[in-house]
């Protein structure tokens, strides 16, 4: 193991999630280049991400189907669900408006209606309720 950068190799092992046999091959191949790659933290992260992409099997993202019964019961419109989904990703009103091609004022109006329908006091509570009821993920 590289004594100068043990945390770098440990991080690679965790990020890559490799089985022991494959990991030993990767460690041997990195014996010389690990020191060079670990000179900057960013390079180490980039290498770890690259290894993870190359060595882990690809899994297509699961499709998400919102809870239609909850949508009907709460009376959320399709546009409100769109706003809520983007909100759940942590985006601001300005970003939501840009992504949906509407004004920030319209986003604010949608959020007020969403808060009312979900009985939420703020953005975080609205997202928590939406995730818990299966409206967004």
C-alpha cells in the first residue's frame, strides 16, 4: 500500500466497491501512478470517479411513477407536481422558472398553492411530505 497516500487508496477502494481480487489488480496497477495522481485531491477524486464508472456495472435509473391516488386526493395539478419535483432537487425559484419557461412570480404562486394543498409551512416541509406520500422521489 502506498504509505504516503493511504487514504487515497482507501477512498478508491470504497468508491469503486470492488471485489478483493479485482481490487488487488487495480492496486498493483496504481502502485506507481497513485502517488502522481494523489498529488492533488481533485485528481484523486477524478481518478476514483473514473474507476467507479469503468469497473462498476451500469444500472439504468429506475423509472419513477408518482402515487396517483395521493395526487388525486391532494388535488395537485401536473404543473404543481413539476414545480415540486424541481423543488425537491433543491433548485431556487429562479431556476424552476427558467426550467419551466415561466416567471419567478408564477413559481411563487404555484408554491403557495402547493403549501396550501400539502398543509406545509415551508419548502422543506412540502418536499418531505411529497417524498413521504410518493409524489416525488
